[in-house]
């Protein structure tokens, strides 16, 4: 078991290990003083882990209620959020109580946003059960819901009190969800760690499962460093958007249902790196290594329409800043920078 401490506006531990879900009350009781907990989870994760979490907390003497919503990105909306608020009221959850996000990115983002806003803020804990949530979305305090016009458009920065990454939970993940998470893992190697990238190159979709604790720890450590340097996403944290500018446009093209986030990011990384090679901003070797690593983990190197058509969709990206957009470019494996461009420069770049 490993503990990575994040020192942001709130200080909290990310615990990475096995068998954590069954013993969650032990870790939770050390992290918060709350006596009542509201577990928020989707119907798929509830079947696997809902009762285990509730029993662990009840056996430790806590009062627990559980809110279950239908799985999927379409639930990450104002209607479900409203249902969560009503549920919290009806179950007399007060400011000294604590929400628990049990599940993947949708659950973590939405529960975190409920915690940021209900009663002007209650504490919350993340128990991420998908690879994507363990390596990325559960850490760093970005919370949000979607609007009909785009993903994550309403949100808040709200750090959790504790993150429990139970590696055992990844063994029940369907293959496509595992591949989805690997998209973000490859991103971490590309932006910050040639060493992580080499580990990915030496393994494949089967053998990586034997070293997942190490992989999750490496990604969380990188994210910790980035979040500590720039919690509110004004500089360094933008590096985590490598592949996301085009990736979000690809997701939008497929109506957020036809392609997973990790696959869209994978294609976004390959496309932007190809463009960077054409402009002499990245080595051909780095592009070759990226594409072969994506193929190893069954991630796409292209998706959606022609790159030039993706350009206009990028301009709706919430990361656009007035008349500027800052795509992330990796000059080499493990080395990244964001390049501030005017909209015209960007459209010319993706040309
Ligand atoms: N997932 C990107 C970030 O947390 O900034």
C-alpha cells in the first residue's frame, strides 16, 4: 500500500492499495470526523461495491444512506444533481456530514460538485473504481456536471478529504473501460515521465495488470505535483490537457456517446503530435513511439472527421481563454509545454 499526500487548498491522502473498499471505514474514520455519510454511486457499481461500503461504515457505527443513479455520462446533469440535493435533505445530511463518491469519473465529478454546493459546502471522499478515475479525475478537486451544450460546463474546485484507490476494483472493469483509462495513463507518460512511458512500452494490455499499483501511484504522483504547482488551472495544470483540445472536439463529434474519453484523448494526442512534427516542434521518433504505444493498448491514433473540421469545435472548448487557445505540445516523450496561440494561429496550426 502507498500513500501520496496532496497539499493543495486542502491537504489529503490518496491511498493506493488492495482490499481498501472492504475496509474503507477504517481509513475514512481517520480522515474525517463525520458520523453520517451519504454514499453516491451508479447502478453498476452499486451491484459490485455498494453493500460492501455501506456495511463497512455501519459496522464501524456510522449512519449511512445511499443514493443510486443510472450509470453513464447522460446522468451527469442538473436533473440528477437536483435529485442528489433532495436526497441529502430528506436524509438530514448536515454540513458536518460527508458525501462518498463511489464509482468512476461521472460519479466523482457529480458528487464532488454536490459536496461543493450543498449547504455551501460539505466534505467528500472519493472511492474511484475505474482506472480513469484512479489515475486522473478523483485527484485534484475538479468537480462538474454537464450542460446540454457541453461537458463539465458547470463546476467548482473542491478538494476531497481522502481518495481510496482500490486496485482490486480494476479487476471487475470491462475491457473497454480499462482501455479508456489507459488513454490517460499514456498521457501522463508523454507529458511528464519518460520512465513511465518506457514501462508502458515494455508491457501490454495483459501484463500491465500485474503492475497496476505502481502505474496508478506514478500517475497520481505526477498529478499531485501538477495540482500543487497550479491548483486552479492557470498554467502548469493545463499540461494535463494534452490531447484534450482535439479530444473534446472528437467526443462532441460523436455526441459524447460514440467514443470513450480515453480513446478521444488518444486520437487527440496523436493528431496534435503529428501536427507538431510537421512544424518542427516535436521529433519524429516521439510520434512513432506514441503511435506504437497507443496501438499496444488498443487506443486509436485517429478518430472523427478531418482535423481541419475539428478546429471550429475546439473554439467552443471551455479551456479557450478569450481570443487565445493553448494546445499542449510534447517536444519529446516525457516533455511538454502549452503554447499560447491566437485563434487564427491555432486554426492555421491545425490547418
Ligand atoms: N483532468 C485534468 C485536470 O484535473 O486538470
